[in-house]
């Protein structure tokens, strides 16, 4: 088979492979193993998935840059917030509000951290 004849077959194989591939994760957890209605709602809603990733990144930055005492407080607050999120169930409006509130709190912590710079 000539090189030019193999090109369409290669493209066709690539398209077939990509068509069977699972969509890329757009949240901080696996939708294949989600257990609660809140996680299912996040997996089903692009806006919630984006809020979840934003929150996860902010939380990660804060936990990596904070001292042990502050880090423990952050973890405790995150666990409490996860309970709040779970209480929303699959209610997208409630979940959106919960994310916005938690992101605002994390942003305030980041702003405080940045104010102590330069780094």
C-alpha cells in the first residue's frame, strides 16, 4: 500500500479511536465513581464542573502555601463545606450558590496571603 493510500486509513482509525474515547474530566473527581446526587449533578452540568475545578485549584494552592495550623483549618472548613454541598443534593441552584460562597471564602484567604508578599 502506498503512503498516500495509508493516510486516509490512519485518519479513519484515529477518528474511530477518538469517537470511542470517554470525554475529558472537567471536575475534580471521577464521574465514573461518583456516589451522591450532588456529584451526579456536577458531572451533568458544565457550569458546576467548572466551578468545582476552580474551587479545587484554589483549595490546592492554599493548602500547599499555608502553614500546618492554617492547613488544618482549611481541611476542616473544606469537610464542612462538602457536607453543605451534599445537602444540596441535585439542586443546581443550591450547588451553584454553595460553590460561589466557598470560592469567595477561598478567594478572601488567597487575597490575605497575597497581601503578605512579595514572594
